[in-house]
């Protein structure tokens, strides 16, 4: 096994043994099969927004190896490949609860997108939200046998996976319920404003202004 792989796993195990208080540990773990999944899992300027965008919009900050943000709610991000680094997948999932995570968002692409389903089985009963990075990844992400649960979003919708993760956390944290409600109000307001503008300007002018 490579030294780096051993080091990453050792760090996960050390964090699991450290018994840190909940305010210091990330609530949400984002893992993806490859950094080629980043545009879907994080969100991209040219494509749709992703889990990173949703969490930061809701006031979460990213915890990195070298930074412990002041924000009360945080998330972490790792690349974990079910097929290239199965030991890392096992260690990540096995230590997740002891490391303080409350929910994992796991994304993988291709036709063998097994990271979400395997992580769900190993981390059980910790909830795992699966993100099929592409349309062709949907069957391998959601096809779980009875008794081995996984919740999943539609292909590419990691933004929704993050909202679902925060919904789970909001059962315990009122602040998060308020932030979700605020986000939802903003969403409704934006649809209503668009509707009002379209109806007042008429279709032709609305489209012209929107596209200019
Ligand atoms: N993948 C990586 N390890 C196992 C799997 N199934 C997936 C990644 C990515 C795709 O394979 O989630 O979507 C292609 O990865 P790459 O690194 O070749 O771009």
C-alpha cells in the first residue's frame, strides 16, 4: 500500500479515536470516486450548482486538513474510489460515525458507481445519500438489496443531496431549520418574480432581456 494511502487512513483512524466534541467535527462528509466528479459534486460555473454550493449557501464551511473554521456547521471533502482504493473506502465508512459525521454524501460516475452503495453498507446505520454522477450510474447507485438502505438523488443532483443532508441535521438543529426555510422562501420569491416579470413584459421582451 502507498505511504500516502496509509497516511490518509491513519489520520481517519486517529480522528475516530480522538473523541472530539461535536462542535469541532464536520457534520457532513462529501466523498467522490474521482476528482473528475468535482464539477458535479461541487458545482461549476458553466453547469449546475452542486453540494458544495448548497452547503456554503446554507452557512456551512469546509474543514480542510489545515483549517478548522469558526462556523458551527462544517463539511469535509475527500476522493475515495471504491475500486482503486477499496481499503480507503472501508476505513472512511467504518470511522465516519466515530469521526463525528452525521451524514455522508457519496458520488460516483460510470457504470460501476459503487462508492455510494458500499459506503452505505459499511457505514450503516449512518445515512448515506448517493449521487449518480451520470445517468448511466443510476442503476448501480440505487440498486440495493432489501435491508441495505441508501437514499439517492437523480443523476447529477448533488445540490439536492446537500439539501437532504441538511434536512436530516435540521431535525436536531433549529438554526438549520430556519436556514432551510429561508432558502426555500428565496426560491419561491425568485419564481414569483420571474412569473411577474414574464407576465408584465410579455414573452418576447422577457426573453430578449433575459438573454441579453
Ligand atoms: N470511479 C472511480 N473509482 C471507481 C469508480 N467507479 C468512477 C468515478 C468517476 C469515473 O469512475 O466516480 O465518475 C471515472 O473516473 P476517472 O478518474 O477515470 O475520471
